[in-house]
C-alpha cells in the first residue's frame, strides 16, 4: 500500500513539473515573439526611405508598443516601455530619453484605457491608436526641438496618416503568430 501511495505522489509531482515547464515554454515563446516584433519594427524604422516619402514614414515602433501594451500588459508596461525607448534612442541616434519618454507615455495611456479599448469597435480602436501616435510624435518632436535644436514642423505629422492602416495590418499579422489557446485578449 505504501509503495502505491508513493508512486501516486511521484506521478503527481511529475505532472506538476511538466505543466510548469509547458507554462514557462509558452511564456518564453511570447517573450520571443514580442522581442522579434520590436526588432523588426526597429529595423523598419531605420531603413532608408526615398526622400519624397520620408515625411510619410510611420512610427512603427510606437504602433508595436501600443499593440503589446494592450495585448500583453503583463509583459510590456511603463518600465519596459522606458527601456525599449532607450534602446530605440541609441539605435536611432536621437536625444537619449526622447523615445523613452514617448514609449512610456504610450504604455501608460494603454494601461489606463486597456479595459475600454478591448470592447470598442475597430473604428474607435484606430482613432485611439491615431491619437496616441500623434501625441508620441508631438512629444518626441518637441523634445528633439528643445534639446537637439531641430525644427519641429507640422510635416512630422504626415506619418500619422497611415497609422490606422498599419494598425490593422499589424494586428492581423501578430494575431496569426499566436495560437488560439494562448490568446491574451
């Protein structure tokens, strides 16, 4: 009788260990997807555009930040936004803290309006993303104007015109990367 009881306890412990390992593997997979999506957005942000279209360059890292702040707030929050922004500042060669401030504001607004955003229709979601990206560009442009003596004009906002379309494409692309059983929303 004692041997059967010990075997049952050992089986339970093995099952618990396997389930814990699977949970950790799923969490690591999500972190890898998040890191790859930010990496791709950083690459797209520094790829040269033709001179005529450079004013229309969308703020893809900001859109990715909005997506992950809303989709996985347990992974991307205000502090992570700050560090991701610092990394983007170093990569982009801008004033240190400029994009960090913008990403922090995005993460805070997303965490603040998270529950309202999830239940709103697509049109309202696109307007919300448009407003957040516009605020991000305004804040980073003003910081650049103050500390880097650059000129901030209204032409910087041309990139926000494509934001709703890119938001729809990004959501469609990143939702395909997740399995149906691991849906965070």
